[in-house]
């Protein structure tokens, strides 16, 4: 059931799930046994809709595919003098395909909160997935620090640690130190879990 | 010579109409997220937009005049809150 954790990863790897009005987000993620491609459109500063496609390999070596349509909502935002905090709601519906069953209905829901300054970042997320085979949830948390405060148009670097608790797949908390970089409208992340699973994420705002 | 004077006069008259506007933006802590602010103003042909994350300040110079309400709307669409609009 490792795939179950993996399909959540694209939903937890990124920063804000809703961006500025009329903004597009194009994202991809690469791990040893999974690739992800996604796109979303923020039709207001509070709502975004999108799609994701995942292809992954499970522990048995079988290939699985997922297509999910998502709707994200910015429920609450605090814009402070030197910080910002957000609460988001996630929802989605789609299909999955592996083994003998070609069309499984998949429904997803969850909530996410974050707080950040120019120097510090903290976030937490809970996502719940229900399919014909599974009814489960995942907790994810991140903390980060930016060692150098870069100017608006300069390269911005963050050091982060991600904790991911998945009670279905392993009942272990997976710790992944990673580096995050911004440059203009492009974000990329590189990391490796303590068990050696490499991670490379890319996101572009358009 | 007359052409040069005419050209200079035109340039001076354009610059005379240009306005420098600066305003505070609460919550502007993420440089990538704040790219949306530049995008909103660029869509109105206002290209000369500078963002100071330390001071949480946005400044632009343009001969296009935007009302305070329009600036508030643009920044709200970008996900932020405007404070203290100043014009020169």
C-alpha cells in the first residue's frame, strides 16, 4: 500500500494551494517510484481548481495511474505586518486504475494550515482519501528556515524538514530534510529521506 | 534644432504626468507569492514595479493613474491587504 502514501505526496509537497487571481500553477514531482504532473488555476484569490496525473510503481512492481480533479479553498488568511497565516480546505474526486479494476472512484478531502515570515515557515496538513478499497488519512508537517533574506528578484533559499505520518503504509513517521529555492516565479525542491529516498519537486506560477 | 526642442518638450510633458505611487502591503513575506503583485500591475501596462520585502512596500511610476480603490482591488486579488497609499 505504499502507493497510497505516494499519491498524497504531490498534494503535500507544495506551498500555497491557492495563489493570486487568474494565476496558474504548473507542478511536477519525481521520486524513485513515482512521477506526477499537475496544473491548477486560481479563479479568485480564494478558490482554485486543477487536475493531477500520477504514475507510480507499487511494491509488487505494478504500475498504477490516477487522475484527480481538485478544488481548493482559502478559508482564512491573516496578513500581518511581518507574517502571513493561512487555512486551506482541499477536495477532489477522480479515478484510479491498477490490477483488474480499471475505474475506481477516488474521493479526497482535507485541511491545511501554515504560518510564515521571511525567516521561518511552519505548516501542517491532514488529507483523507476514500476509494472502493481504502478509507484512510495522512498527517504531514513541515518546518523551515531561510538562512539569508534575499531581495524580491533574487534567489531565495530555504532549509526544511518534512515529517510524514502514514498509518496505512508503514506506521512510521518519514523524515525528509530538503532544500527549497525560489527564483522569480519558479520554485524547486531537492531532498532525501533519512532512508535515502530522493525527491525533486518543481513548480512554476504563471 | 526645432525638432530637438519639440522632442524634449514632449518628453518633459510625458514625465510631468508620470506619478510615483507607493503603498504598504501587509502579509507580503514570500517573494514567489508576491510575484502576483507585479503580474497584476503588468496586466495594466504598468511595468516599472518594485517590491521591497523588508519594508513590505510596493512602488511604481507610471503615467497611468489608478485610483486607491483600483490599487486595493489589485492587491486584494493578489491575496494581500494595502496600507498607506502615497502619491508623488
